[in-house]
C-alpha cells in the first residue's frame, strides 16, 4: 500500500479542482487555507442571442438552468506557481493508466485525471449515466488492486475519500472519448506559505468583479462582473422560473453565490488579521457580507420552494415578490468598493 498525505478540504466549496489543490497544500501547512479567499471569483452569465438560436435550443437552456448566473473560480498563476508544479500526464488511447498513475504517485506527485463515473460504484451515476469528471488519486494498493481517491458525488457536494478497483478504473478510463482524455500531476515545491500579503492580487480580484466586461460570440453574449446581478434581477422570471421542473443545475449555480459570499467573509477576516481595517470598517464589512450570504440563501430557498409548490404561482407575480432580495444583492458593489478603498490605503502606507 502507498498513500500520499491527504485530507479532503470542505470548509468552503470552491470547486472539485481547487478544493483538492488546497487540500494538497494543507498537508504541508494548515496556513495554506488562507489562499481560499484569494480565489478570483466573478459573476458570469451567458445571454443567448434569440435571433440566432432556435426556440427549441432556448427552451433547453431554460429547462436545464443554463441561463442562470454562476460564479467563476480561479487561483492566480502568480500564487499557484509559487507552491505547486503542474505536469501534464501523457495520456493516450493505449496508455496503461493504472501503471502510469502509480508511477507518478511513487514520485510524490498527486494525479488528477478525467474518469467516467458510470463505473464508480459509490456514485449515483453507476451503471445509469455517463459523467466524465476530474478526480484526484492520492494512493494505491497492489494487494487490494485498488486506487485511493477523492470525489464529490452529489454536486455541489462534499469531497469524500473513496476506493476504486483497478478494474473499474480501467473501465472508466477506457470509456472516455479520446478528445476528452486529460490528466494533470501536482507536486508541492514550496511547503510553507509566504507571510507577505498579496495585496495586488486581491486588488485585481476585486477589480475584475467590479468592472467585468461582456464578450460577444455568434450565439451568445457572456456578461461578467456585478452587472450580471442587475440582468439577473430584471430577467428573473424568464431565466429562473420558466422551467417545468427544478433542475439540479439551478440549485447548483445559486449555491456557488453562497460559497462566494463565504469566501468574502474569509477575505475580510484575513485582511483584518493583516491590520488592513479599522474596527468600524471591519464590523460594517462583516455585517454586509453576512447579509449578502443570508440573502442568497433566501433566493436559493425561494426558487426551490417555487418549484415544489403543488399549486405553483404565476411566475411573473412570484418574481415581483423576489424583487427586494434581488435588489439587496446589488449592495455588493458598495461593499467591494469599501473593501478596495481600505486595501488601497493599506498598500499606500506600505509603499
């Protein structure tokens, strides 16, 4: 049996990849959790061009929650590259993936690769539906013919340790289309967190949220940043309440706004520990982001309630009752500006 150290990180939900990166780093130093609020997070929504796509395609997007906003998540390369070396795994159609992964693990490299959850006995998709998803492998046992891995089987779910037989691993790998093969090796190259606060990265993260820009393609316009919140409010009925049933993607996307607000609270605490805030600013920002978290929780809850009501109300009328909660989301702009002003003063004092 061979295992690299790993304890799943679930305190804040980023996504299946970044949670695993944080977990790997925290095997060396628990202080790496402070990277979590440094994740670049940005609202994003795809707005279809109705004159280009068909009504059938648009209805499909409504039914599957694809029109709802979501939150993108990414850790700056400037931060990640300081601590983690990333290596592309050489995966091909005829690769013996079992032996390849074991070899990298023996060298101290954690392996992330796409597998088909159709062959995962511990996932709801087992023998029912194909779902190609990246998983983290951190150990193996030749005696048991088993890999040790972590996976979140109910999105946006808790990352849990699992065991997968070599046979199911091979079946899972072999059933993936060639153009979707992907693997990444992660090796820790710096085991202690730098004590110098990356203020410039935080400033950049906030700026991306405050001043996000739209990008147009042939069929959609992708809107980014806080402007998404106004669009969401003004088109709430059409993009949120027009499906026949509640799709898991709806609650999934709304949940990420909750996790994001929790990261904002973590960021406020992090900067407070760095001496960035006075007492009044700290208390105001704590209360403001807590209120936003509670507000997003209400929005998510009320959307779920709408779909499970036996006598579903009129969508437009229900959207009107949601207006105060959607308006309250716009408070985030004021809070981010306040946070940025405090941060700019702190940077000016240290430069």
